[in-house]
């Protein structure tokens, strides 16, 4: 666990760290689960500098995004009511996205998805996330560990 915490802290610059701490504090006050997801986790695990912060909530993300902008300053760059996410530009040149945990189902490639939100974080995406409740801690979806992929069919010897 401490290795992941060290990795996260060593890849965040001062402005990103300030934003993570402030957003975590707001989530604690609102008593909501907050997850650091997306590119920040990918970049951290890949050893790259973190460029933006993507947060996922299991509750109303647009309201929470407005609270973040009120407390930290900055501006809302884009709000998508269908997919229920908000893109923010925060002080210190930090870009962020706050989204609701959702499930998207496509009836055909390139079609408009059917969005179900909110969904519990464990039941939605299979991507790894950092939980930012009190201190960021590593969590991984149980579904990703237990659901076999179609290409992972077990073969008998000699097949």
C-alpha cells in the first residue's frame, strides 16, 4: 500500500497535491466516496508526470464540481448533463474532471450510449482507482479479478 502512496505523492506536483487535498476534504465534509481515476492513475503507474486529475463520485457530480470551483476558484470549462461530468480549470494550471460513476451501454458501434448513473464504483468500470476518502488508498475492482475475458478460455493439454 505504501508503495502506491509514494508513487502517487512523487508524481503529483504542488498544485495537483493541493487540489487532491482540497477535493478530498470537500468529499469528506459531504460524506461522499471520491475516487481518483483515469489518466492520473495510468500516468502514475506508468511512471509519467500527471497531467490532469479525474475524480469519480457515486453521487451528483455537477453539484460537487460547483462546490470545488467555489472553494478553490477557477472556472467550469464544460458541463455534460447526459454523461454527467464537468471539466474544470483550477488555479495553478490544473485541469480536472469530476464525473459520476456511470455505466455506458452501446447498442451499436458509434451509436449513442445508454447511460445508467449513478452506479456503485464496484459494479461499474473495471479500471483500477485510488480511493480518496481520508487518505488515498489503492483499490481494484473485484470484477476485474474474477470475470474471465472471452480470450482467456482454458485449453486442455493437446488442444
